[in-house]
């Protein structure tokens, strides 16, 4: 059994009766539209967000991620549709009544206040008294590793420390939902990785719902319980990181995540039930998990992940093989991503260990054969 069927079997198994939170939509966006004049920023968007979960929202620039978050926060009106929380419509609640603060990249800390005063600010807005404000602010500065910085000015902090102050300022009000819009994108790579670990730990320990917009695949896939991929104001797919990685629902998702080869095909059934996929790159055999769902003559995309493709110099012997030319290579640690192109112009991505690449002795410009097993790959109806 390959790992894909293992995971499929595990995921379609009986639900865990001990999981009380299952299918409990804490926040629900229902048929949300947002237009700016003629331009549609968010289009018929439906999304359920479960309590205590970490949701990552991804998608190309301009697809409506920030607009969606700002509507949740109450910073932006909804053109039509309902934002529900615990079954109550909250469209008309003001920002401070929503208990959903937002952290974003440009931080918006007050430069004329000290670190502690910045953190106290949210509590001041809620009318919490001075002594309690101070002790809660100090407590949160401690939790975020900033105990020695309470009396500093904001301009005396590093980028990472400022980001922590911004988080403390939101968390001190003990919200049940935190909205984060690319909060780590201004940090350098090392600090960003460190903050990812801390954010995930905080989210788990506090049981807060995180709605986290990011353009970084590694942030989304390492931290989130649910990943949402948006495109042009709509949701293309929402699912667990494994689901999205193993079974992208649309060619857009596969393309957006990268690292896969996509073949446009037409299906033809063989006597034994197997599928033959006809493409401009030749015909392929398919026996993978979506076999039964396909009818004869369907237009489909065959998605093959870079780690499922092997290459050999010259002509091969495998059932599914395509001749291609090496057009580029990219070294990522011990791995190499090799970019190929077929005679029909289809791009193919192959992932190899560096030592295998050396053994194959392949260079850019070389002709190779790419192949994969008929049980590998994933089919999407188009
Ligand atoms: P993302 O965060 O995914 O990059 P945004 O939500 O910021 O995208 O923007 C979605 C779309 O709405 C874009 O086309 C953007 O130009 C447009 N938009 C966002 N804010 C405004 C605004 N205040 N006025 C007009 N258009 C806007
Ligand atoms: Mg944005």
C-alpha cells in the first residue's frame, strides 16, 4: 500500500467521537461579497472556522485575503452576506465589540508610547483600571519573552521584538479569535521560523482561533490545521494540509502550490477498468485513487508530484513515460528540483537527491525520459 492510500483510508475512517469540537462552526462566513465600485474583491465566499483551530489563508496577491480578514475584524463593511459567530449575525458589530483583534505586517504600534503602554492600550480602550492594566501588560510581555523591555520606546526594539509587542497588545485582551495578516513577512528568514514555532505554541496553549493570512507555503503548511486557498475573491479549496498537498481540488491549487506536473488529458477506459489518459504528450495509464470516479471521455488534469517522477538518460521502459529536455535546476539543500519541458511544451518538475543527480550525470540541455507509476498521480475533472 502506498502512503497516499494509507492516508486516504485513515481520513475516511470513522470520526473520533471524543472530538467535541468537530464540525462546530465558531465563525461562519456566508455568501460574502465585497465590491469596491465595479471591482469585486470577495465573491460569494463561504467558510466555516472551528473554535480553537489555526486557519491559514493563502492565494496570489490581490485575491481578497486582506479584505476578508478586514471584514471579519469589522474594519471593512460587507457588501452582502452574513458573518455569523456562535449563530449570531455580527455584521453590524463595531470593531471593539467583536473581540477579534488583528495583527498585521506594518504593526501600527504607537511610537510615542513605551512598550508597556502599547500593550496596555487595548485594555485602556476596554476601560480596565490602571493597576490591573499594568500587571496584565507585564504578564503578557513576560509570556512573549519581553520582560526586560517594558519601559523602552518602540524605536529601541528589533523587528522581531516589535512583532512580539504587537502580539502582546492583541493577546492581553484575551480574545477568542486573533486575525493575523502576513505578520511575519517583515522578519528575516531565521526570525520568521522562530516566531512560527512560538505562534503555534501560543495558539495551542491558549486555545485561541487563529485566522492567519500568509503568502508563505511553509508558514501555512507547518502551522495550520486548515489551509484555505483563495483565487479571485473565491475559495478554491479548504482542507487539511495533507489533503491540499495530496489532493489539490483544482488545477489552480496544484499550480499555486507548485512542485507538480500537470497534464491535460482525455480519459478512455480499458476492458479491465483501468484508465488510459490521452494527452498531447502521449497516452498514460492510471490506476490511482480517483479511478472509479472517471467516465470515458472526461476532460481531466493529471497531477503528478515532483517526488513521484523518476528520470533516466535516453529512452526508458516504463509504462508512463515522456521524453523531455532539461531546462533548469534548482538546489534546495540535499535536494535538486529539475525543470524539464516536453516536445509539446508541457513543464515537468522532478525532485531528486543531489547524489542521484550526480550519479545520473545530467546537465541542463540533456534529453531524458521522465516516468511515473500508474498508481501515482491525482486526477481532477476540468
Ligand atoms: P490580498 O490581501 O489577497 O493581496 P486584497 O484583499 O488586499 O488582496 O485586495 C483584493 C482586491 O480588492 C484587489 O484587487 C485590490 O486592489 C482591491 N482593493 C482592496 N482594498 C481596496 C480599496 N480600499 N479600494 C479599492 N479596491 C481595493
Ligand atoms: Mg493582503
